[in-house]
C-alpha cells in the first residue's frame, strides 16, 4: 500500500530526516570545506599503497553504492569482511563491522595502515603529501600548516581527518521523500541473546538494495537470499538442543517477499550511483 499525505506527515514528525549535521568534536576540520575537498582528493589517491594503485575507492566505488559488489573486500589482498557502504557515516558513533573505531578519522587510518588493504605507513603518506601534484597545497588550505614542517605521524593523522571530513558529506536523500511508494509491512518478534551485544555493528539499511552481496562475509548473493537465510537458520536452531542460542525468525514465503520489497524502498534517488561534482581548483599561491 502507499502512504497517504496524513500518514507521511506523521512519519516526518519523527524527524528531521536526515538529522542536522553535527561536527565531530575530535576532528578540528570536520565540516571544513577545504578539508572536505582535500579528503575527496585523498579518497582517490593510490600512491599511499606500495604499488601505487590501491586507494579508498577500490572498495568504495561511487557507481556501486560505495561498495565493490564482492563477497569480501579486496585491497592488496582479500580481507575478512564485506565492504560497508559509506553513506550517512556522520550519524554513526562506532565504525567498522565490529565497531572497533570510535571516530571516523581513526577508522580511515586503520584502512591506510592495514597490510591487506592500502598497506601504507606514516613515512610514505607524508612523502606523497610533500611531493604529490597539488596535494601539499590542499593540505595547507585545510590545516593552515606546511606538511614539510610537520613530522610524518602528524601528517598521517591529518590525512585521516581530511578523509573523515569528506566521508561525512556522503549522505542519502531524505527518507520521507523516498517513502511515498513504500509497501507497508508488519514483522514478527525476534528473540535476542544479550551475549551477542557488542559483537557486531549493524550497518545502515539505506541503499541496501544496490550493495549486494550481503552479510559480513558476503555469503548472501541477493536480499532475498539474506532474508531467507535467517528464516531458515531460525528454524534450524529451534530443532537443536541449545535453546540459549535460539533466535526465532518466523517468516513465511510471503513475509520474505514483503520484507525484500520494503528493503528496496530504502534506496534513495542516487543510491546506485552517487554523482561527483567537479573538484574545485586548490587555492594555491
């Protein structure tokens, strides 16, 4: 069914959607236009990697919903988990599949330094910033400092903060605008085990319809496979001996189809491909 004007008005009153932007108190360039422009350039910068060909965009591609459509993300080597979409990260407080980083800039640094992902290090990052075409200029505009006069660790941290400033700008469209054709769906109760709290940070479902495959290891090729997998798994656990681990998900075939249809309505207008505006020239002397 479609929501009528009165129903949409009641939904919107729970907003605003999206919530107003709040600067990251741990990142002094959060919301800074010069840092955002610098971070965007760094997002596509491959020279931090040993071979000079792996950048953030390798796993977070704008034309694939900011994912890579692989079961497990691959930088210099395959990693353990599926690439998480980047939209609306500014609304999060923990980052990564396990929520292991409490700031977006720290999560960005982890990916630069991970030997399976970008595989960089502070010295190499600082060298690229010192010598790369136009990069030092954007660094000075963002941080008001000459990277050649800072140590490598300070430059690395600032690179992470610029990347975070850019990623905060990757937001989806207004959910209320996208809901007009949504299917109404009532779901049943799910039992949760308190011992599972903190094991996983559940990613946002916004744009989930265009970021296949699914689950942390990409084992579900489609949304239908992912939902169906949990319905079957719940049934299997009910027949086992260990009732403590039971998660009851009672979904008939029609429920599964309805849930998948609803999940597809969470795709915003640019969910499949996020357009990139031309990058303005750096304010170099």
